[in-house]
């Protein structure tokens, strides 16, 4: 009787470990597949701004034209939409949506000298800032 119970327990344990290993292999394959596919996924980066009270209209125009100008300089940057909230009391008063054809275009944008310059200047202009990336499916 003990040997039968031991045999059943061993089979149960082996089947459980085998199923777990299979699940882990499947999960690893899904992660690897997702990782390789991220290079070809369209990405939308949204940026929300609230400018300091001391910021001039010329400062805001500099930010707007710099971001919009990057679209023409970076291969794979497909969109740069700038919007202004009608209510200046909103948490964020300006919105920018950037679209990138793939991860490589986003990386090129992040390293671009004009982006680096505006990113360095940004904190002195901002009272609030929020950024979020989204995958377009």
C-alpha cells in the first residue's frame, strides 16, 4: 500500500513539475516573441505640460516648433500634434502627441540633439509635466 501511494505521489509530482516546466517554456517563448516584435510596434508618446507663469509666448512657441520640427528630421517619426487646453486653469495646459513607426525611431528621437536641448531647457519652463508611451495595436 505504501509503495502504491509513493508511486502515485511520484507520478503526481512528476506531472506537476513537467506541466510547470512546459508553462515556463511557453511563457519564455511568449516573452521572447513579444520582445522581438516590439521593434515593429507603432508607439505614441504623449506629453502634458503646464508652463510656469514667467514663461513667455515666445518660449512656448520655441517648445512647439522644436518638437514639431523633429518630425521632419527623424526617420520613422510620423506625427507631432500640439494642442492647447481652452481652460488655462487645467492641471496641464498643453498637450503633445508624438508618433513613432517603431522602437528605433523613438530611440533616434530621444538621442537627437534638438530633443536633448529642449529636454535640458524644459525644467526651467515647466510648472508641471507628465509623459506616457502607448503601443498602437
